[in-house]
């Protein structure tokens, strides 16, 4: 009896000293299917940036100053000029950056631009990331003749308009941003020098 018990002990000692997991696989050797899956970080979508001459289909203002809201307003920045001011207007930061664009209604109702009071409208993002509003500096005083359209745009018509920013030299060549009636942002890359087919006309209107 004692010999039999001793043999059993020796046989047990000879077995591999490998612990088993609940799945029946050795610990430390879990299969890839049973290994824990680590969560992956969500991808950050890079905002699309268009160039001059590109049209953005934007949601109209929900609370325009006059008329009912809604509709779709097609906005197309076409030209930009940088001017040091005129005899009657002097920028606080050194330069007026003036962008000419068209605003066209493309649905069955008139459409208007959003305003800063709605959390929308135009902004300039400088190369270093600083955001500049149309309300900064002395930008609101610049309204060039021939590019001064405003209000709601009726179906089947369009207006020439302009937006102005009071910038430093280092802020030239930024990104033009428009936030529409649904909070969607539309972006255009702006050249750091006068550009576009309306540049000469726009500069002449500013100098006059």
C-alpha cells in the first residue's frame, strides 16, 4: 500500500507544472480570440478647405432680420485684396483684408446669411490659429461700392457682397470661415496677396 501511494505521488510530480485557464488553455497562452480588445481612439475628421472660386451650399439663417428663415444660400468667394486703408479709413492693425463673394439663393424661398448674434457669420483664422471676427478693429466701416449687397436673396437672383477683416501683416494668408444656419462651417484658403478676377475692381472701389 505504501509503495502504491508513493508511485502515485511521483507520477503527479512528473506532470507539467502549467496552470490552466477557465477556457481550458494554459494561462499566459490565451488565443487571440479570447484576448481583451482595447478600444481605439476615434478618428478626427480634418475640415475641408476650398479655394477661391469654390461654391459652398450653406443653410440660410433661421432668424433673419427681415422675412422668414431657411432656404439655401450659395456663397462663392472669388477675390481678395489687402489694403492699408484710405484717406477716410485707417485699420487699427495695419491692413484691411477684403474678400469679394457672390450670394445666390438656390431654393424656392429667399435666403439670408447668418449673423454673429446667431453664432454664425464670417471669421478669419490666421496662420497661427488666432480667430479674427468681422467686429474686431475697424473692419465694419469698410463697405466697397459694388460689393455691398445685404439682406435676404430672392430665388433666382444673386448679389455681389464683401466681408472685411482688420489684420496684422502676420495674419495675411489665413482661412476664411463661414458658419451657416445649421452650425455647419465652410472654409476657404485665402492667398497672402491680392488674388482673383475682381481684385482690381475691388481695390479701385476701396480707394475711391
